C-alpha cells in the first residue's frame, strides 16, 4: 500500500506530492528532482507511531 506525503520545494516554493511506501522502513531519505523546476531535493520521510508519513525536504546542494 502506498500513501502520499507532500513537501515544499526549496528552489521554487511549489508544494509537491510524493508517494511513500511504509514497507521501505520508518525513516527514508532519497534525492528527487522537483517536477516543476527540475532542481534536486533531498527528501526525508519518517513515519510516526500511528503510521502517518511526515515529509521534509532541502536543496541537494545543502546536503551534509
């Protein structure tokens, strides 16, 4: 089963909806290009104790 989460692109400010897969782990991180401005974002998804997805992003060039 896939759920949805959203984030705000750091580059263009658009709200982006992504599909998330809880079976891939309680904390996930990956790089995805914004479908609006094509700039890469590091997406972090965490699932809370109730299984709800919390999504955050930052520009890839800010990655540590």
